[in-house]
C-alpha cells in the first residue's frame, strides 16, 4: 500500500494554500511554481476539492482559491478522499474476493482482516491530522534557522554551528 502522487500533491497544494490564506485568494499558478506541480494537474485536483467543499474559487482579476472552511476543520483524510485517492491495503480493493472475481472460490484471503484493519487505522490516523496541524508544523520548520560562523584559529578554520528557533 502506498499513497500515490495524486494524494501527495493534493496535500502539498493544500498546505501551500493554507499557508497563504490570510493574503486573499491563492492562484494555482503560484502553487504550481512554488511546489513544482503541473498547473493542469492542480486544476483537476482543485476541481475535486471544490466539489467536496474543501476549497472555493474566486473568479476574475485577483481570483484564485481559498479554503471553504477553517484549516482546523479539514483533515488529511478529507483531502485524500476528495481527490479519489484509495486508502486500501487489501488485494481485492475491499470487495472480499481476494482470490479473484472470476475464480470459483472468489473468497477472502487469509490476511484480508489484517489489511482491512490496517485500512481503518490509516483512515483514523489521517482523520486525526488537520490541515492546521500541517501548517503549524511547516511554520515551525521555517522558523528554524541554521547559521554557520567561521572563526580563524591559529592553525586552521573552525566551523561553528548554531541553531536558532526564531530567537536571536
């Protein structure tokens, strides 16, 4: 089981949008440039996100997209489900015909419950992480600054590393 590019790009684009939420509508071309995601691909994803009422569009000059509800009310599961990303580790796609739809035995495999339980745990986890959590995490990461000082000593140059968490 792995998350495809569709789900990854949708979550990344939504973090970008939410980070810029206070500055008016955000253009898909801006997200495309910052995140290196194809503009046409973003248009497809945001069409789905809009239909699921996660984002809303503003037309005309100065238009773009904004969140349809606050970032703390949007979960990663909401985003992934909205873009039709399957969260499924079962071989059968949850149809319980693990041994083949055409097979006479067309029954569940011995590990079906294991993978179905994993699916439920993944959905629970993704439903527990909000877009606001990811925005806060990104802002915290952006505040961490690494500064390198070089001091000449008598026989060589030492590199001294200091990490500041937004405090000088």
